[in-house]
C-alpha cells in the first residue's frame, strides 16, 4: 500500500453547495491550502464539512443542493462546519407534495444476466436452501436453539444440499395486546418471514401451547403454500407443541422437533440450483453506522446497482422511514402513479404520528457515531441515504411486515434500526441484502446473505475480513460510482448462486430477528 500523504481532497456534491467534505484519511490540519486556494481555518476531521464561502448567521448551509441547516452564527470560509453550527430545518409538510411529476426516461432493459437459484412453488427463487423453524412465542426459544444445534450436528451432515438450519426466534407471542390494530405488524412479519424464499416453502412451527399467538393465528390455512404434492391442499400446519401430553421430559421435546424436521430436510435436500434470470433477485438495501461518505461513495454505488437491477427486471426494496422523510418530495415526485405517492405519504404520516406519540421526531435518528463521522443531522443523513434508491420510478409501497406482490423499485416502510429493517425486508421476501457502512458494523443475517459495502478505504482496510466491497475507492479517485456499482451487481449474482460467500456468512455472524411491535404490551 502506498503510504505517501495524499494531496488535500474535498468532495462537493453539487455546484450550488457552500460546504464540501474532507476526504483525506485523518482529516486536514488548520492552514492546509485546498486545491482551489481556500485555506482551512480549523482542523477538519475526515468526512466533516468545510465552509467553501462565508456563511452569515441564519443563512442556508447547502449540501446535495439541499438546505441541511441554517448557520447558528457567522461561519467564515475555511471553517469546520460541525453540527453545533447548524440549526436543523423543520420537516417538510406532507401537504401539497409533488405527485408523480417526474417521468424519468425509460431505462433500457438489461438482459442476459442469470444466477443459479432454487425455484419455489410460489414462483419465488431462493438464493440459499435453509430449513427454518418458526416459533410462535419467545418461551420456546431456548428449546428451539438446543434442537437446532442437535439438527446441525446430527442431521445436517446427511443432507448435503441443505445449507443451514435456522430458528426464527423472537421476543413476542405473549404479552402483545394481540387484538390491538398495530399487533398485525409483528404477526404478519413473523408469518411472512416463515415464507421467505430461502426457506423453500417448508413450514415447521414450534409452539408452547398456552401462548396468545396460536399457530393457527400465525399461519391460518391458505397462508402457506403446500410444496409437497404428497400433501393435500388442506394439510394441517406442521406444529410441535411443547405442552402436548406426549412430552415427558425435555429430551422428548427435542426428539419431537428432530423427528418433525426430517421430512422437511429430505424435501429441501432433493432440490437443486438451476439457472434463473436476474429478475428473480429481491434485494433489500440498507445502511447502518453511516458517515458523511455514505452519501458520496457507497450509497451512490448502491443506487447505480439498483438501476441495473431494476433494468434487469429484479426487485429492489429501500426502506428506513426516518432517513427518507426529509426527501419525501423527491420520492413522491418519482412515484410511478399517484396511488404510489399517496401510499408513501400514508406511511410517512403514520410514522410521524408514531414518533410524536413517543414525544420525539425524526431528529432522534442520528447517532453519536453518525455525528463523529461528519453527519450533522437527519436532513444531511437522509440526502445520503435516499441515493440508494437510484433513479428508477418507484413502483410500489409496502407497509411494515407486508409481503411483496410486484417487481421493480419498492419503498418498504420500516424503521431505520438495522435489525428491524432487515427483519421487515426478510418478511417482504428479500433473498439478498446489501448493507453500506461508514463507521463499521459487523451486521449479518442467518436467512439471507448480506453483502457489506464500506464507504471508506480506511474501514475496508482495517475490516478486511468483514467488508465485501470497498466503495472508498470512489473517494480515493481509483474507481467510479459505475465501476463499483457494476462490481456489486456481479458480486450479487455470484453470491446469489452460492458460488461466493459473504464475509458475514463465512464467519456465521447472525444478528437476532427483531420484530417491529408498535402495539401495546400487557
Ligand atoms: Ca439502518
């Protein structure tokens, strides 16, 4: 690696911006002369903003050609514009938004790209072949965990085509006021996760017996496809109930779960990968541990790749409501129809009310790490987050926990919390996940491969065995956004085909499922 200090480098996102961010590792010292002749008055850390012109108190600070705040006092050119110098603008009203006004030119179809996947009876395609064990209630989690370890050790070696066994453990099932209107969110989330394409349509449930969320309520008849032609269409849900009279002692429960797992493992093991068009990809995009580079390198590369995927006929979901709220006008104008724009406004309004009930607003989103990484507030963070959605028209909206019914670019409304967003995207039917990070997070999921993209070379170098793609090369001037976007697209096809594993898969780093439950707890 070259160790010569780089020339001072600042990145301005738009010609109308009056701030730029410092790209150099370690930041730049006071007195540094920038290529355009401006001299820094302060030391400016990497990823943080420098004023390119004098900004008088009360005047707008612009990045991405968007007002990210107003100067709290006079800011002379060359100053470090840290978050304490910015007053955050109010959230845009949800009234009078532009509705489906942007008609982007039709993008040329991208044809001829395939991956090797597992075709499912319901038309979806798996990128992995996993036995999932659904749980109705947290009470059974320890037992299921015990059983999963036994299945992995004793049964899985006999079924070489099955990639893994996963317990769908969670913290609900009792306690939730199950008839409250909002309880539908955790219930349908869990139901739809059980039907994720990577589980091959096999549904095996472990229940305690006395819980509020009974198996038939979780998975009513008709909600799951019967994949085995030997079963009739009215076949009963496959449930192991721990409180059943036949269970005498803990080991009899474990034996029941192992016995119930066998036919599912046999059917999964008989499946083979086959070439399918890239249109079968269902990619959830997300960011976490963001910094000021997220919106400069990794997220724009994801946005480029999103356009490639949409052109290939695939599905891409972007999410994280508090991180798009400040760009709602961009999104409603990109909606393919007025109905899609209205659905987006409905989700934003629901979330505004949800936050208000907790006496906070969208500004509760930014973390100390975000700010240390140069993101002053949620407006700046949102502008960098939205670019993951690329430029295609938005063709659909999902409420939290809903399952996808269509292809194209979809807004799946979720909290920005990494685990909750990932969990809801799994419920929607995601079969591949892309996650960008600037501060660094080892995030991974058991059910789908997670491709992690570093926003900075420094992070990609230090976390060389956790990051799959280094988008920091864009800031280093070594690769274009398009280069990294194409690299991501090709890596997705390799990972989806099982020919490559992501680092999170390699190390088996699996974060817990976290259900989004806005309903009261009793
Ligand atoms: Ca997130």
